[in-house]
C-alpha cells in the first residue's frame, strides 16, 4: 500500500503539473491571435461576484473580451454596464434580450448565469446562434429540456462547459486519480451533506419590493413553463419555487452528486427515495427547506453490485456544514479535509474472527498529490478560476472541457430523480430506453 501511495502521489503530481496550459503553449494553439468576443447572458450575483472576475483575470492571457450583457431586467443591464466601467474601466453595452445580444454584439461565446430552469434552454439558443458556452448549473430541471439540450449541443461542434467547478479542483482531480488506481477498493457508501442556518438564503426582499413588471419581460422569463401572472418573488427568488427551480437538488446536490458520476463513470442512479418538507421557514416558498435522499448506484445490468449515496441538506441548522466522504471496506476518502485514512476500515480483531486479513488504508493527504486543500464552495474560489481557465483553453484547442455537456445531462438526471422522489414520496427509477424519470412507474412531470 505504501509503495502504491508513493507511486500515486508522484504520478498525480506530474499529471497536475502538466494539466494547465502555460502562457507559452497558449501562443502555439491554432487561432490564438484571434480575439475572442464573449457575451454575458444574465447579470446575476454569481456572474458579478465570481464568474466575471475569474474571466477578467484571464483576458490578457487568452486574448478575450466581454462585448455585451443581455438581461431582460433594465436594472441589471444598467448594473452590468456600471460594474465593468467601475471595476475594469470598460464600456460594455447592455442588451434587452438574447436575440439583440447575438444580432448586435456578435459574440463568439457566452457565459450563461440565468434562472435554474433556463440554463438548458439558453444553452440551446446560444449554440444555435453559433456560440460556445459556459453555463451555470443545474443544467436542466426537466428531462424534456435535458434531452433537447444534449441533442442540440451534440449536433453542433460547440464547446460547452457546465459550471460544475469541482471538476477543475486540484483536490478533486487528486481524489479521482487515486480512486482510479484501485488502492481505495470498491466504494461501499458515500455520505454528503450541505447544511446552513440562513433564513435569508435565496431571498431578495428589497429587490422584490423595488421591481415592477414593466421593468422586465415576464413572458420571456417564463419561457416554456406554464403561463401565470406576474410574480416578483418567482422572478427574483426563483430558487424557492417549483417549477422555476428544484431548490436544494438543483442548487446544491447537483455539485456533489456530479463527483459520483465523475469518479465512478456511472451515468445516473438506478433508483432514489427521498423525503423532506418546509419545516421552519414558512415564508410562502414551495421548495423545501430540508430534505434527505438515498440513491442506489451501480452497474445497470448487475443489481448485485453497487453502493448507496446518502444526501441530506437543511436551512435550519448549519452543524455538519458541507461534507463529502467516500467509504470503502478499508477506510475513507474525505473531501472535507482532503484526507485518505483508515477510518472505519476492517480491523485485525474483526478480520481474525472470519479468518480474513485486516484491510486498512494507508493515510495521506490529497494535497501531497498536488491537490490543494481548497474549500468546496460556489464563490470566487480557486476552482472557479481553474474552471474558467479550462473553458478558455478549450475554446482555443477545441478539446473537451473538464465538465462537458454530458456531465450536465447526467447530474440533471440525478437531481430530477431526487426532486421527483421528494415531491411524490414514491420510489423513483430511470427508464434507460426512453431516457425518462419514473415515479411509481409513471413519467414524472413538473405540473
């Protein structure tokens, strides 16, 4: 085990050292002298606080620029232009909608940071307009949108990066590479949590009070969701309301469940059961403030092999925080502290009773393999910067990014299955032939 660990650390460190595109190699990529024109679809908090600062840090290296902001709310168009003027001394025009952005600014690529249910639809729109895409997660909240977007992207030659930035985290790459060595053994269980104590999470009371229907375009906002009258909360606090967002599954769980697909190569769960409710924050929301889901993963053709993933999340108490722990018979891979250890492994005193050998992993830190101990959050962190850099590299090289459209398609299956399970309280499975989520044997619809 020690020899295997040393070999892994040495090889992983070399791989990570060579994974980034250096300034000198960038200059040799075909098309490197052509300036990349990038548009912003949705001037959200995520765009302002994280995505755009990451992009701006890389503009000189990758010869790119922001050429326009599309937002259907006049306030955000104004805020976006003022943001670029104030922070970067740049004049960036605002456009009333995406059609105007594509027609007048003529971007080569776009960064999409709109409402959860719009990501897949806006990605399709961008690809059809001839643009490469960086799009926030969740990729899709219904299987109809998910399938349509996957086909549209695959039928094109466009580069699409899903905003699952864990796939560009050095610690996550170190974990992935370690698991592939086989030294960890078979995964037997995965434990994931995302807990906060934040009554204002996803609330925007001041903005809700300020906005008027005449300030925006409610019909464009709704897209393919059922027609309903103007509702400022569903426009600005959409994460609290289905079918504009699934809430916890689409916002938080999709980040963590994506690592299961990446680490194992499994495309989706075999089944999901879940429960939850609005137990504390009774403020008119329809999405739950607490939920727990249990996923069954494994080969689709062999029910005797597999493992469970337990995911839980609550808004009412932050104890436990964000947790991602993979367990094997020999110990654990803990992505909260970036440690591999023998914790929980098969000890000698229990192995001897069955004439078995003990199974205890050799402990080490993922940071020894080049995986920096980086907080797994969704802010302006190292992972987000690395993820943006990887996208820009791939726009030049035309290689697949770390989180291609298939990653978004797969995490969307899992989040839709969890949403179906928690809303229907039924056993949820996936129909492989029809690519449909089934709750109690029937296709799950958002109505």
